[in-house]
């Protein structure tokens, strides 16, 4: 049978989600080892997507196949007791044999967090940025993202994707006191895309890039035209949506 596992993690201590040769410190490798050990069977997890080193996930899904029987609540409890404190299991449930955690996801949502006053408890969870940003203008620029589909200018170079087309359905900055949160949702994201978008929008907020120039950057399809990539520590995968998951 095929199962979905829903979980979250603090990515500070991990080299991203994706398992890498001779690199045990990834979320996939850590979780895969735990599930295999407790089920006493070699299990391979297929995630809903990749997150880079230091990126966090409030909601992440993966699927695995297992022919035996287990008690769901008991397995969740055992996994949460066995896993390190920075990975938490929320649910495990059976799905159709052809269900796919990556290819069936119809939308993914990310948040990027910035704090404008120094805060020692947010060191690895948010970007400290003290310079004044014009959030209203940043939102005007962010709306332009919904009018475009090709985002090669925000993609990591030398990537192995076949298309740079993404359909962004939401992009907005919201201020909460001395904190700023950028939320963006799309059917798919390119590697480094959100961090590059945030870095470029910061240039808009500083008055260094106009909205017209922001549009020209998108249309250029040239990564060197866009702004810097913000650090991974402020980025969170917050939601992965499926038609068959409530």
C-alpha cells in the first residue's frame, strides 16, 4: 500500500530535504532512516519537493510504500519519540497506489520572514533587515508576478528543469509590527526562486529598482538582472495542497 506522511521541520541543522550521497544530515535521510527502522523494512520516501539547506517547512508531505500492517497513531508516536526535536510527524494515511507526493501537488505556498528590530530568538528563523522598506511599493511590484509565467530570471542557473513556467496565484507582503511576511503561492517553484524574488523586491522597497524595472527583469529571463538571493533561514514551506487531502 502507498501512504502519505505529513510532517514539519526546522531546517537549520539540515542540508535541505534531498538525500545526498555520503551526507546523512538531510531531512529525507533522517526521516527515511527512522521510518525504515521502526517498520523493520527498507522504505524510500518521495517528497512533495525540495527545500534548500536551512529552509524550514511548516507543512511537508512525502509518500512511501509498505506491504505490512501498522497502527497509525502508534507509529506517529514512536516516530516523534525517535526523531530529533526539529522534525515532527503530524499524520500518516493510506492513499491510492498511484498517488504521488510531488506530481499530485496542485499548489505550494511559501513565506519569507523579515524582522526589523534585532531579536536574538529569531537568529535562524528570520532575516534581520533594519533598513526602511516601502511595503506598499513592494506589493505593487509583487502583483506583477501574477501577470507573468516565465520566471527564468529568478531561477538558479545551470538547473536541470525543462521549463521555467510557473503560475503564481498569490504574492503579498504583510507587516506585523516590526516583522514583515511575504507570502507566495504557485503550482510549482524553481530552485532559489522565492529567495531571488524576495531579494529583488527588497531592491524595490529600497527605491533602487522601479516597478517598471522589476517588470523588465522578469521579461529579460536573465538571472544576473535580478536582485540578490536572501538567506535561507527566513524561508518556510507553509502549505502543500492536493485535491484528495483535506
